[in-house]
C-alpha cells in the first residue's frame, strides 16, 4: 500500500515537472484534450469510477494546493 502511494506521488511529481515546462498554449490544449477525454469516458462508463484511498488522498492534496489559485470554495464547517 505504501509503495502504491510512493508511486502515485512520484508519478505526480514527474507530471508536474513536465507540465511546468510546457508553453501556456500547450498547457491550454492539453487541458482541453483531457477534459474532452473525461467527457468521453463518462459517457461510456455505466457506474462511477473506483478510486482507492491513496488516489483520494492525492486528489485532496492537489485540490488544496489549487484552492488559493482558482478561489475554490472551502468546506463549510458551520452547518
């Protein structure tokens, strides 16, 4: 389990390094392509994706890093 997490983090770091070296136009094109691929997968998938706990942890970490950049709403703990 820990090896899977280390693999996911290492893979994410490699992607981040590669993505940081792209020109802004290339980044935009890649994001649009990934969004289109995601829409296609959603149409063909009968049920939701199976996400492991490690993948959820990695996604949560990335969302928390992205939150100040794009002003995502935080969790509402007052309810």
